[in-house]
């Protein structure tokens, strides 16, 4: 599906300042809101996901969107569409998983309907009280680029689930990578620390579509260059054993880490700096580097969508 | 699908005070939130709905939920899942319809994904500022029962679309009934008038699942009896020509009118009174009456769900 093209059409039709970001910041109400959906056989398969895990991940990815804005996740509504003859146990397990991914937020409503396949759409609301809200266009020259979470694990985990046999990995390593895909942890603590220590504008985004995508979008929307030291990006030791691990780390997606630009760096993992220019400059330890334009990143992105 | 049973399981799993109502009232944030989905071949068919009309109705039914709470509809997010190869024109038409159903509210986000069938899930947010928020359990003995909108039209319209041939109806009458099904008008003005003139508790609900359902739920959750004068219920002249029109008027659903209980009755259409007791008492002009228990109403409800 031509997702980016469709979003352009929506933006043109609605002429809204809000469309295009993962969260909309509604200043008059003091909230941010986001909505994200998971469709069976597009975003997940029942072969890999138990109902509990599906409930967990559906909520976790939406909590992650709120965290990316810097707001405090507060409330969620869940629309769940299910095939006829779904067993009661599925509903119970799904909502137990959803509840366990809330980390203090609360599920307050939604609806349940029939459908051919499983379809989950979650709407999440965050409070901006006491928080400075991020913007993808908020990065300023001189700020540091900081990161949370480990990168590349989720995509390798999905690759294992899809049948790829990495003989070089131990079973506990495989399990860790699969868990990263199935039950990602929203970066609530990092989000709070970033959003409560900012004095001015800053950028923050989750890495759901890949770390390179997040860096590239921030650079593009802020009109700056992000200079990144590749070796500082946190990942898992198991990835060293995987061929083309760089592609997983940069473009794998679904790790739901956060990347932010900030003046205040105490206790954060710094991976780079905001410079004047455009695009993302990736420096390697051997002194070489890659310059990634927005277009190059988009072309390499991990895609859920069939073109 | 066993919708009510599933909602019970969700309530038990989450132990939340919010689940079960169409809107959740989040007092700390000063908002109400609701989410409602439309699934192809469950809630609508592309044979009857143009993309524009689908966009319109998806938003209208969610605006109606906010109106039922008494809040002011402010913002919406839309999750749209579409088959591959959906044309650009579909997106444009859909969002033009969605925009036209906003009546002052604004679409601020959502997402777009692939899927086998069309799936729309809308989340709506309303502001409680200057409004007294309704509750299904808020009806008090002595209040009047007031109503907005016309009832029974939408279900007859759907019946015509499904192939029922009402030879007794003129073409313009058929068109009016079909329009009531395809493009229902949210009762924003009535909602505002009710929610700004209440001094204390009151009940309000939309008639999306049928007028009898709304009356029965309010009676049950408020612990009162609603005594209704059937002949005062507003409908369309065309329905007089339809056999079993009473079933359409009481159980048809999808008219998206509002029914409320109120102390203040000026300018409202009064259809009955709140009495002590339980259930709904329907008085007819010939002096006869029906007593409807909650169970009887549930059994007769118009259902989207295959059991």
C-alpha cells in the first residue's frame, strides 16, 4: 500500500496542521492523542502471537507514541474486531495483556465488533501537565542526540519467527530477540526524564519504523543534520553474530526505543550531535562514514505494506 | 457475535468504572472520549455506501456518541484500513465526507494501513467546558423524557437498500429514508441545549441501538421507570404506510437521535416522564399500554452481530 502517498492526500484534503505526526498535541485541552492499529496478517500473525501478547503489544505501541511526545500516558480506548466464534478465553487473555502494557495508564473504553480477521485499533491519550512536549521539527544545532532502548533486536526476532535459522545463536539469545518483537517495552522513564528537563524546543520520536527513519525525519523536519557515532548505538550482543546486522539496527524497526535531541545530557546515552546541514551522517569507528539522505532512508525502510 | 457477553468479560478483566458506556468521562483532563468502528460487510456494504458517505457516517456516529454525553465534540482521529490497490480517489472522497460530518470538530490524526476489507475506527474527544455531563444512571423521578431526531427512518432505509420493495412509498420518501440511514445528522444543537441547562444529574443517550434500547438502558441504570407516550415519538409520515412500523420506530436503530431526562423542558419535545419503578411503560392513544422489561428489549434489538 502507498502509505506515504495516502497521507499526502489526507493532508491535502483536510489542510490540518496536525496530520502526519504520530501524536496530535491539542493545546487547548492539555492533551496529546494518537491512534495506531494492528491488522492480522499485516502487522501480526496468530502463529507468533498469543492473545495475551497481542493485547500487550497493541497497547505498548500506542503508549510508545505518547512517550515519543513527552506526555504522560493516561488513558486508552481499544476497538477490537474479531471473527465469529472467538472464544471467551481470547478476550480475557487479550485484555490481561493489554492491562499489563499500561504501566499506570488506564483502559477506559472502546468497542467490540465482528470481522473476518482480527483487527485492533487503540487510541491513547496523554497529559502534558509538567511536561515539555516534543516536536519532530524541534531539534536545534548544538544539542546532543540521545537514545533509549536497544536496536535491531525486534527485526531479527521477527526474522527468526518467520523461519530464518540463525545457527550461530544460542536459544536464550533467540528468545531475547523474539521477546523484543513480541512484547516491546515502552520507554516511559526515558520519556519522562527528557520531557521534564527541557527548557526549550527539542525533538523526540520513537523508532517504530527504524532508527534511521527516526533520525532522518527529525533531521528533515528540523532542517538540521544529525551526526551519529554508529558504535554508540545500543544493541544486543547477539546481533554481532548476525550478518548484515547494520541493516537490522538502522532499518529493522519495531524496537520502540526513543531518540531525542537535548541540551541536558546527564545520564543519557549520547549517540551524536545536531549540526547545521541536512540528512544523517553516520560515523564508523574506522573513520569512514555514510551520508544518508531522506530519500535513501525511505527506500530502505522495513515495510509492512505490499506495494 | 456475543457482544454483551464479551463486554462483561472485558469489565471483569479490567475492573474499570469506565467500560460499558459509549463515552468515558475523564474528569481530571476535562474531556470525554469514545471510539466506534465500522467494518465492511458487518456495519456497511460498499454496494450502498460511496466513499464520501462512508467517511461521513464514520465521523457522524462518533460525534453522536460525544453529543450523548453532553460534551462539545472537538477532535477526532481516524484509523483506516484498506485493501491494496485502493484508488487515491477513495481516500480523497472518504476524508471529504469525514470533514463534512465534523460540524466544527477537527480531524487531527490517526493511521492508515493495509487490510483485506475496509475497516474504519474513529476516536472522538469532547470538551466538558461549560457543559453538565450526562450519565445513563442519572435519570431522576419527576424529570421529563425529551427527544431529538426522527425515529425508525434509518432501519426502513436499510431495508429498502437490502432489496425490500415498499410499493406504497413515493420515490422521494424512499430517498429520505435511505438518506437517514446513509448520512445521519448528529444532534449537536439538542445536546448543547440539554447540557447547558441542567442544574443536577440527568441521563442522555443516543438511539444508535434503537429508541427502546436507550429508554430501557436509562431506566435500568437509573433504577427508575420511564413512562412514554408512544404517539409523541417523532417519526416520518412515510412510516405510517409501512407495516410493523412500531418495530422500526422502537427497535430499528441507527437513527442517532438523542433521548434525555431533564427538569427544564422549554422548547424540547416531551415524550414521557420519569416515574418510580422499573422498565419502560409505553402508553398508546387507545388507552392500552406495553410494559417492556430490559430482557424483552434486548431480545428484540436490531443486531449487527451474527450469534
